[in-house]
């Protein structure tokens, strides 16, 4: 019995060996034939190349596309493969701003669907990782490591409904604003009031950037829009609030005044546009406020500068020093907030014990150039860098 079995076993083993040799010879022949075809006919027929690799599982499409911005917060994510798939053993990971977040997953033929359990948050970066072998085809052949990420649409709120204006009417400014989905959204909302754009979730260092308090000073609003479009889709280390058009009405009408008053002298009057901004800075508990302006030739200060006071918030002096150095601007430090410019946004904010600075770039009223925008932009970055946000 044993011998017979043994003999049978040996025979089977030998047959298997023969079979393997035959298969090896056949496949070698196929490979060399395929190689020949490739060399001789590669310009004529690419399908033979593709046909020889279609057995491997690959991703053919991702929606939203990798690196997308302005993605709707109710979006369902779909990953399409080149053949029907099923779940295998590896992990699938879904993250919001780097932190694990829960999701539902399902497969319909060649499409993997990922649906966040909670609605996605505006202004966040979401990422998906398919670890090796998390998904396989019906033969058990697994997917290779894959990762993708996208950004949801930025949050835009209106902080003051009395100030709305059509920014597109200021053709000089509008001409310098990058025409993006986000820009259009902000400009459209500015028609009903003062828009504020938020990057980050309120954690980390928080900063408020203000531009357009004076509607005839154009470099800062253009720089703020440049910054907004730059930050869109990027992970921000902290929270950046940006008001690109403090008084859209004034920008649309190319004037520095608001109801006959200088808006940068009435921040201490309840309900004024700048007073609303001071209260917002308090509500958000920002660590610093930067108010960005421009100054005419021969005016005060009449040069690229960072202005601050030392009392009561000495840190505003440190911030202005940093910005001045970083952006190549002059440092102008007054001693006590509210003395030289009572009612200025910077002064009233400092008196409310939030460090605040004013930045000026040299530019005549209702004029604009790339050079002046970039100087204002650099001053804004000085503020962000001081706070460790980049
Ligand atoms: Zn100004």
C-alpha cells in the first residue's frame, strides 16, 4: 500500500515537474514574441503593450481629483479601478487635517466609494490612503499603496451687512485680482457686506488680517486676495482670518470715507465698521491683528512702514519690528495707544489688549501695481511668520 502510494506520489511529482517545464517554455516563447512585437510594431499598435499588463489592478480615476480645491462639503469620494474589486486585508485611512476621521466604505463593481460619517468641514484638507492590499481584484491581486488629498471650499462669512459694494466696479483693483472660484465667491458676497475668510479651525496661533479700511488704498486689498488664493488648499499651522475688503462700498466708490467719516478714526464708536472688526478680534481671541493700508508720497508716514505702540501691548512693538525687518519697511513706534490716533483700528485693538499693528506701503490713492501689491503681501507674511503660521 505504502509503496504503491509512494510510487503514485513520485509519478505525480514528476508530471508536475514536466508540466512546469512545458509552461516555462511556452511563457518564454510568449514573452519573446511580445517583446518582438513591441520592438517591431510599437509605433503601430500600443494595445499589445497594454494587453500584457491589464492583469494588474490599477486606479484609473479619482473624484475629486488629487489636489482639488473648493470641494463641496457634502461630496462623496469615488475611486475607480480598471476592473471589479473587493475589500481585502489592508487598511483604508481617511483623515481630516491630518487626524483620523470615520467614514463609510462600499464597493460597486470597479468603484470604491468613501463617504464621511459627519459632513465634511469647510476649509479643511482631507486625505485618503489605500494601504497595499486593502483592495483586490477577483483573483486576489491587491492594489499598491495609494494616497490622494483635496481641500474643501473655504468658509466665507459676512460680518457687517451695512457695508456691501460691487468690487468689480473698481476696475483697477478688480483687474489685479486672480479670477478663481474663491475670488468670485468672495466678490459676490462683498455685495451684501464685509466678507471674512477663515483658514484653519480656530486652533493654534490665530491672526486677523484687515485690508480695505480706506476704499481708495488698493495695494492691501489686492495683496489680501493674493494671500487668500495662495492659502486656499494649503494646510495652515494655526488660524488665519482675512478681511480683504473692510468696506466694499468704499472700494466700489473709490473713496476713503464712510458716511462722511474716516473709518480709521471711529473704531471706538459702537457699530462702526472698524468697531465691528475690533469686537470680532476679541470674539475670535486673536493673538494679533494687522491692519494694512497705503500712504501717499509726502503724506504721513509717506513710506513703506510698520507702525505700533508700546503701551499697553508691548508685543505689538515686537510684531511691528519683525514685520519691518522681514519686509524691508521702516519701523514707526509710538509710545501710548490712542494718543496720536484715537479711534484708529490699531490703537483701539491695542487698548482692548490685543496686539495690533498698522502696515503702510507707499502708493498714491487709487493707484496699483504689482510691485506695491507684493510689498503689502510681504508685510502680511511678516505677520504670519512672526506667529509661526506658514
Ligand atoms: Zn489708510
